[in-house]
């Protein structure tokens, strides 16, 4: 009889015989063993039931045990799947044949920039109807060429109409951070991906995996910067008592839709509505400050029971100061989400200025936080979870 270990299981295979960097998975990077960063992401993901580390090394086993989490279990991998030529699939299959679970999330220890939120989005995508497997990717805006018969050919653009970077969709590349599929599909297809495959896009810097010493230098620098920003953000978030947001491009996708009668229509996301509800229940003040002046936004705000709604506003800093006076707030106690140049000044002076993934670059340059989701796709909810997580309300999300 197989051992039952839960529904969603993260699987981290770690072999002791790495040739490029000996025992690299437990080598210290930014002050911690490499594998700890992936364990942080997996253990911190609420949708994950267990985190399984499969290894053939006693040294690795000891380091993982010292991580000291009840969510983590360590299993032995056989000699047959511990050779230089053994595939990752062979290790996954050995695990699947021995243990009872429903879905497997393969996580690579060599991708320390992975976050719990990335895994949550992956599982959410996997649970969508018609999706059989999921993988993580990054979008790279590079111009690709091939060579044939001593001549170069552009693969993904027209050299006579070279697009600007901001107008170029680029292409999607596996970053190796995680893959999700069901146990049954893994056993049937002998592959980590099969059927209808969904993707989760991660930040471009997560493209780097640690395979060579040069990768180590790059990733350690990114980790140091990320850790610094994380510590700084944690302190800022602890002071937040109020969340304000723009509407168009944040609560909506920024598109302009019209009915057959010429009425303007907006598409809002229910996740954001739940985010406002959770904030209200936790005692936070909420508000919308927008340059738009359409009744549809006011009606949406009323349905979400938002405290303050300001429409048709040109000077958002003036409204911000009025809200501070009304609720006896300081700027550092306010979080704000915007996406365009009319949000810049507010984002600069509040305690936690945020923008969305598809916000203007000038706004991204000054924001404390950039969401992984685009405007209108649950970006506000992402910020809400961040705030509630630091204020001790994470179990409510």
C-alpha cells in the first residue's frame, strides 16, 4: 500500500553528484544553502500539502533536515536514478510509483528566485478547466536569427520594420522554475508535461538557473537585491492602514468597450472585489482616486463598499492629503496602486507605492512593488495579500 502524502505535492530532486559546482544545491548563496530558497517558496505556498526532497546524499539530507519544517519530507532516490545520465522524469516516476498523491509540482533547487506566489498562480492555472499541465516561463524581448547556407535569417521579426522594445511581444522561454501535472498523467505519459499545457509568466530575471559558476555570480546578485527590497518592503507594509487605487488600468484592463447603444462598458475582476472585502474586515481604509468620471466606476465602488471614491480627479496628491486629514493618516501609512503618469507623484510620496505588470515604465521605475499580474486581472488582490500577510491576517486570504 502506498503512503498518502496529500493532494498537491512539491517535488524537489537533488543529486549529490553535480559536476559543474560540487554539492551546489547546499552551497551557500546569499548566506543560505541554495535549496533553502526553493524550500521557502514551496513551504510558503498555501495550496501545497507536502514538499518532498529526493536525494542520494547524506550531506544534502542533513542540510534539508536543518531547514526544520514539518511540511518537508526527505526520501531516498535509488542508485539507478542517481547517475549522470538519469533523467529528471525517471526520478519523478520512481517517486510516483511509491507514494500516493494527486498532483506533482516539480521545483528546481537551481531556481532560487522562485516565490510562493508564482506557485500559487501555477496551481490556479492548473485547476482551470481544460488544462492538463503547467510550466513557468519568462518573456524575452530578443531578436532571434538563424543561419542557413551561410546566410542569416531573422526568425521572429522583420528587419525592415524593426519594432521598438515596448511594442515587441518577444517570445516565451522556459525558466525551469516549476512544472505541474497530475500523477496519473506522469505515469501514463512518462513526462512532466502533456495534454493541454498552460503557462505562468514570471519576471524576466528569473530566466537564470544555476548551472555554471558564472550563473552563481549573477543569481547571487539578484538574490541580494531581492532580499534587500523584501526587507525594506516588509517594514513599509507593517505601517500600512489604508489602500488607495486608480481605476482604469488597475481595477480594469484599461480597455474601452462600448455597447451597441454607445454606452461605455468596463470589465472588473472579482478577485479585486474580494480583496477590498478582506481589507474592510481587517479594519483598513479603502479608496479609489481616478481621472475617469463615469458612473460605472462609482457603482462598482459602492458594491465593493469602498470608503472613499473620487472621480474626474486631475490632482491626486491634493485628494491624498485630504484623506490623510480626514482619517488622521500619515503618507507612510498609505499604499497606492497606479499605472500611468498621473499616478507618479502619489506613488512617490506614499508609504508603499505600487504599479501593475503592464504599467508605464516611468511608474515602474519609482514603485516599491510591481505586481506579477496585469491590471484588471487581480493585481489589486495581489497587493492586498501582500499587505494582509505582513499585518498578520494571511489566514483570512
